[in-house]
């Protein structure tokens, strides 16, 4: 695994001077709960970054429920957190890696290679008897300079242009019922982007909450062209990130994130909407 590291890997390196551990715990609908959990107990030396305050921009008419943060604001946030260009960053959460993967993707997007997601999450860390603390690290600012990787991102206009193109695969990362438009608990319109296939992000983990191996991830995405263009989205661009990570583990090289995702797509009245299963055999 290139991007996922074990609890023991983190334990062995947590006090090394170039390591920055970031607590990304966050619960949708309970925006204060992640920071409260961090304040109560976290991995020693970890800093906290909040999905909505630090890793997203304010909501506007377009851009979805978790718009990408402004580059200058994000690099400033990272610098204040002690993350520099030479840092090895380890992100963790308690949400199956979804929030940690958002930070992983953002750092990759800014051109930072040394970033990893801790397998299993904080509850597993504590259950293993590894050290936790309520003490908060004194932050020593660093300097983070971004080299933006524009090829990792697509905007709504590009998705519109790519609809129906045979060499582009859209991957919807939400639960099947939301993808098919049977339920929609969060956004005001149900359904998916026409032509998208469904690969629920949480299926990238096995029954005990560990990330599946690179080979098992490859099986999840079997049939997709290894060098074909893959555009991944979800509800608001967060849970698409663990699918982007899983695709990279599986050896796919042309993977892009539609960060605005479904919650952005539906803010354009002319955008088409599909329901049902795009992969179901005809006649069913």
C-alpha cells in the first residue's frame, strides 16, 4: 500500500521530527463533535484540522456543500499547523478514512507527496493500547508552498463536456440507494449524473474496518481501463476522496475528482439527472 499506513507504522514514527500527525475527525451534521473529540483525547502531537473550517471554503450558490478551500487560505492553514514541504503528514479520523482522505487529496493536489492515511482510525488506535493524550501541541509554524496539480481536478463544465464520452468513466461514490435516486437524505434532488457507475466508497474497507489490499481494490474496479480517464464524485466531494485513493492503490493513473460533486451538479438547472442503475442488464 502506497498511501495507507498501519497503526504500528505510525507508532514507530510518531515522534520523528519531520512527522506531522493530523486529526481529521468530523461528523456530518454535528460540526463541533470532531474538535470536541480531539480536545478530549488524540494521538500525542497531533494537530486538528476541521473539514468545514479548514479543509473547505464557505458554501455559495455553486460549488457544492464542501467547496474546495482557497489555495492561499489552505496553504496558510497548513503552514500554521506546522506542515512544510518536507513534512511527512499522517492523517487519521474515525470515519472510515473519509475525512483523512480529504486532507490526503488536498495535499496531493497541492503537490505534496509525503502524505499518508492511517488505517483503521482513532478508536482502533486507542483499543490497541497505544498512547493518547488531551495535551495540545504548541504549534511551530512552517512554510508550505503549493505546486497545484490541476490535472487532478475537474469542474462542472468539464463534466458536462465529458458526458457520453466513451473514454471517460464517471464513478459515483455514494451508497447505492442514493445513486439510484431511491432516497436522498441530504441534497434537494435525488439521482446521479447520467452515465455514472456506482462504487460505494465504504466498500474500500473490509469487515473489520481495514482498507482492502491493492489487489482487492483492483477487483472492486475490475473492467475499468487502467489508463482511461476516471472522474470520481460523491455528494459533496469528501467521500469521493477515499475512492480516488483506492483507485490509485489499484494502479489507475488518470483519476480526477469532481470536487463539487452531486451537490454542485444539481445547482445548475440545465444539468441532466438520471435515476436507476446504469450497470443493470437491459430489460431488468
